C-alpha cells in the first residue's frame, strides 16, 4: 500500500497531474476538494466546524483505506486553516500501518500561479480563483508549504507539462502504467 500525497500552491496542477497518474496506474484519486466542497456546502471556509469536519473526513477516509491496504493518491494545498501538523499526522498514520507514503511537491512560481488562477477549469470544484485573494495570501501559502515533510520528488510545473510531471512521478515511485 502506498499513499501518493501530492501538494503545492494554488494552480500548480495538483489535480490535473493526479488525474493522469490515476488514469495510468488505476490508483484511486482522493482529491482534497471532494471533502472541502462537501463540508463547504454547510459551513463557511475556515469556520470552526468547517476545519474540524474537513480534517475528520480526510483522516477517517484515509484511515479506512489504509486499514484495507488500498493505495491511493491524495491532493493537498498547504494553507493556514489546516493544522500545521496535518501532513505529519497523515505520515504517522501511514507509517504506523507499515506502509509507504511519498510526498510529491508540485511547485509553481507566484507569476505562474497568477497566470493560471482564474482558469475556467478551476471552477468545477470550489477552487481559489480570485487573483487578489491569491496575492493577499502568497506568504501564508508559502509558509505552510515550507512546513511540509521533505518531498520524495519536487516538480516545477512551469517547466513540465502535466503529462511529463505524471511520468516523472510514476518513474520515481516505480509505478507501472
């Protein structure tokens, strides 16, 4: 069992790359907006209940998959409303079960994020699309990203297409398509 934990800033291509890896490997994709959007339907983003329930659903879903030995891909954007130790707790959960976790950091410069943030495809899920909000939170997103565990691989998505990024991940993790 392996958890591929793909993280990075807004608009770095986390979901796009994860979908390609999922399609090519058959691994299920548990992207963060499945839970973010569900909880956000009832509670404002960042509210006490939103934060509590989002984390509970993420962790309990992961725990159940790990208990059944199910490998999967998870996408995540480090940001201040998520407890700083979240990724370390996920890592401990996986390692305590005697399985593997691979942290994949997709990187994109601030300029790249600004170019991509308002793309229409980001509207399918409740993703950040507001340029001013992105600008106002650059430093917070970067601080949260620096607190993540050491990545197994880092990919600059301005220098690699989504297909290339997926292939790099699959090669590094010895995943067969």
